[in-house]
């Protein structure tokens, strides 16, 4: 009987020791796995930094194959894919450990892109008017009036109908000292904000829908220019957010209506300083003209490529008598038109686009029609 007891106690002790050793080994393995999991991320980040260094040293030329390297903690691999508009996608993998029980692998994907240097989709030191069922992706700002024509839309840059890589913005329409006029079935996905009013005293005339707030403000302190609350009104359409006005509000408002409230209008802004650098644009599609000497040559090019227009156009000189006319053109790829002294005109049938791929269109003019009332516009 004593022998049986001794054997049972030995088995229990052996089981206890075995269990203790297993738990200790498991804890040790788990700790090692956790360390390698964190270290693998650092190694993958090293691969990303190495990829960025490669691009800097190669002036943006991507390697033809997957690259690899090591750190004190492990090994990495990275691959760079050049994308449109000077963007690069970097995929990096970091690996730490050699035994399967403690080995960890982490993956990173980043996109490198030029910083956003201009926050507005459309900007003007006078009026902004959209036409021809425009779909504007980003914010719109005008010192005076914003007119969103019938069927046009001002959308957030993240809207499903907008291309990736835009200027940002929530689809706001701001008229700093004037009114916002929205035609039938027009859309402003963000906030509509006016600082003045039209001949009927309406700050925001809404023939469509506003996706955020509507605010009819005044550029006169305390609204002392309208003691009877006859102006700075919001009329028509629907407002998904709140509506605030010094005058009346006749729109259908999902949020809170606040009348007889004087709010300060958006400050007036000037067009940001712009320094043209041809190195920022593809040389194969770069065109430079000096008006009026090259005016005929420019118009001949536009005529010949009216149905297939893309590239970069840098135009110096000119004036009211030598406008940059893009009316009736069809954009088939990224288009940038910069005019230092001439107006950009497309007031007839506007410009269109073809194909299913998105196009980035930048139009910038520093034309001043009158020295007493300078006007600059960029879109």
C-alpha cells in the first residue's frame, strides 16, 4: 500500500513539474512572438524609408524589381509602383525571427503624393458661376457671388462621384460679400454661406438642396445696414443641417431654424501667391505661349485638338483683346492652363470631358479687367 502511495505521489509531482515547464515555455514563446510582432513593424517602416530614399536619389525613377535589405532586427522587402500625377505606392514587408513559432511578418502600404497647395476647387476674387451640369469636387469661394446653375453640384471631395486625390473640402459654397444663388435641382453637399444679398434681399436662394448648414450672414457689423430684417434671407429648397439668418427663412430645414440672428460673414481672401515651375509638369505635354505674338498659334492648336485636349499650357502676356478661349473643347486627360495676363473664357458651351477615367483640370488666370476693381480667378 505504501508503494502504491509513493508511485501516485511521484506521478502527481511529475505532472506538476511538466505542467509548470509547459506554462513557462508557452509564456516565453508568447513573449518572443509579441516582441517579434512589434519589431516586424519597425523593420517594415525601415523598408518604407529606404524606398523613399531610393526615390530621392533616383529623381523619382522607380526600381524595376522588388528591393530587399536588413536591419539589426530583421529583413525587409519593398516595391514601388509609380501612379498618375506624381504619386507613388510603396508596399513594404518586414520579417523578424527565423523559427516558425516566433517569426512575425508585417506589411505596410503607403501612398506618396504632392502636398495640397490650394484648398479650393473654384476660387475667385469676383464671382463664381457654374454651368452645364458641372460636378464640382471640393469647396467653392468667391469674394462676391456664387451661382450654382440648374442641375450643377458642389460636392465633397470624398463623394463617390468625385475622383481620388482632389483638393479636399466638404463641398461648401461661400460668397464672402455677396449671395449664393442655387438653380433648380442644384446641390451643395456642404455648407452654403453668404455675406450679402441679391436685389430681393435674399442671401441664399436655394432651388435645390444643401447637405449641411445654410447661413445668411452680413459683412456689416451687427447688421446695422438692415435694422428691419428685410434682407439676409434664406429661401426655397431643403437644408439638411441648421439654417441661420438675419432675415426670414422659408426653406425646409431638417435642423434648427434661427432667424433674427446676425452672424459675421466669411472674411475676404486674395488668391494665393503662385510661382510657376515648368519642372513640376510633364515635358512631353508642356506648351508655352506668349501673347499676342503666339495668339494665332495657340488658337490653331486649340482648334486642331478641340476634341482631344490635355496637357499643360503656360501663357504670358495678352489681355482682354486676347482671351484664352477653351469654349467647346473636350478634355481627355489632365489639363492645366495658366494665364498670367489674359482671361480664360468658356462662357458659350463650356468645356466637356470624354472617357471613363477622371481628369484633373486646373485653370488659373491673373487677368485684371480694371485697375479700380481688380479681379483674379483660379479654378
